[in-house]
C-alpha cells in the first residue's frame, strides 16, 4: 500500500491545466462559493478499494428525483482528490494508466500519437471522456470505442469539480448542489450509454475533486470514482522528460492520471519513452475494470 506516498506533484501542479485552460463552461449554475485558498484539498485520507455494491448495471438506478431528494439536505465535511471511495490503487501490483479528455475551449484536442503509442505497445488504458469532448470528436470517439484495448469512463458533462455546495478547485466552480452533481454525472453517463450500448463503470470529475456526499451520489448512479496515485503529466504541463520520469517511477498498484486531449504537450512523447522501459521491467497494465 502507498496511501501516504501520493505524489506531491498532484497537489503542487494540480490537474486543471490540462482540462480547463480557458475557464469553466457556462452550462451549469454558478458557484455558491467563490474559489478560496482555504479550500485546498484536505490531506491524506486513504483511498478505498472496497467493491461497490452498485457496480452491476442490472440493478435499476434510483430516479433523478429520488437521488436529489435523498442528498439535498446532506452537508459535506470533506473535500479533495483522495476521499474514501475514490479508487487510487489497483490489485496485484499492476499499473492502471488513465487519460482524461476534458473538452471545452482549449480542451478539445486529440493526442493521436499518444493513443498510437499505447496501441503499438498493446498497453491497455482507461480513457475518461467529457461530454463536450465527445461532441467535438465524433471520429476519434468512434475509433476509441471500437478498440477493446481501451475502457471508456465518464469525465463529466460540463467538467466540474463534483460538489453539493459549489465548492471550487483550481478556480473552477464545482457543481452547485446535489441536483447539479447528479446531472454532471448522469447526463454524460446517458450520452455514453447511448453511444456505447452500455453504461460507463467509472467516473472522474473535472479536476478530480469531490466532497463525500458527491462521491455517494456517483455510487447511486452505479459508477465508481477513479482517483489517482500518480499525476503523470501535471495537468498536461510536464515536459516529455518529466512525464517519462514520473510515469517510469510509478509504484506498483498505482492509478496514473494524464491527458490525451493536448497533442502539443509532453504527455505523448513522455509515454513513448516510459512504456518500453516499464514493459522491459516486466510491469503489467490493466484497465480499471480489469
Ligand atoms: Zn479533465
């Protein structure tokens, strides 16, 4: 276990740069609480690997109204990227590479070279897709959806930190209340379900920040929350050498977060350096649902 060894880069460099360089979208109610330095992520609760009872898509999900009514009065006390129920580790010493496509202005790119590198080395990965990115990239979406090397996850409808109070991360306003949090998860889940013929099993919010009430709302929708133990590309700000060094040093069992929506970043070239070395060292890669 390495619950206490979460890379410092995650907090220092954040996850917003790769996702929201051009500011938040406009399709969600404004935040109730403005960004504040006092709202930095809370330190070091351990991530949980306990299985979710709601993984099965055969269980009928409660209605939007039921969920909102159940959670509307609950007040969260925690905030951050590594709350209980946020999965940052995988079993048996494997590595779970995850790549986000955040969408929106400045976030709709497609790093085809990075995807080609994963394919060339037959390295599976979990790709988290925002609704706006899907709308802007129908061709790449279809290509990725057809490739069993990749599991596709839910990266939110409007790429918001998932909050029931409008709490912000990196200056991006979170969802304003339980209803908005529900919609942030459910609306893109419905889009993915319609396109893929099956619901997504994993969710990661924009900026990967949550309160604990919002984490429970994700569970109500039958999805698990993907965290991370290693910030592989610093929100798509790292040089290729930084990416290669960081990913190459990922400890056994780590969920690694990076981006595949910034083809000009160092991410793709960094993975092209790191993957052959990791494979030569006998490291094994899994999708989150593996
Ligand atoms: Zn993102």
